[in-house]
């Protein structure tokens, strides 16, 4: 089911702004910030309001159509959920981001569930530390 169908099925209208935000997320190579989404939408829809972009992202996040990740630098990054779950190692010194395979966190998720009776949401995670180049 497409994200457009998901919105309609859950009783939300497909406004031009929502469609353009989803389009910007879909067309992004990787992660994208809200200001970048705003810039892309504004090219096609110049009268769009920044608050509309943020409200739309919040709605899409609530509906699990988009993931939000803090990759450092006090910015939130968004990723279309259809593009799959993955995780990141983020160097706090140089800012380098390394993609981490989701299966590596399965043992952690299992341990949290079994030992702590905690259901972790590990769909999109950033782990901060220092890369090999910056460890010296």
C-alpha cells in the first residue's frame, strides 16, 4: 500500500502540501531535514508555510510513514519509511555517518524484551561515538 493510500485509509486528506512533502522524502537520496523539505516544496508551492511542513512531518511520523533520526548537529533528519529501516554510526568529531545493518541490533532487541520486558522501537537508530580516523 502506498503512503498516499495509507493517508486516505486513515481518514486524512491528500492535500497538495502533504503530497509534496511525501514526494520530497521519496526523491531524497538519503536523509533530509525539514528545512530542506521546505525548500523543495517551496519551489513548486511558493506560498507553503514552514509550520505546514513540520505539522505534516509530525503526522507522517505518527502514522509510521516517515522516520525521524537525530544524526548530530542538533538537526532532525527524515527518511521515508518505504525505503526500509537502517541504522547509523555517527562520529561526534568529524560527523561521518556509517550505515549499520539492522540485523546487528536484533540480539539487543531480543535481550531488552527478554531481560527487561521492554519492547524497543529500533526502526531507525543513530549511535554516536568516534570513527577509526578520529579515535587517535
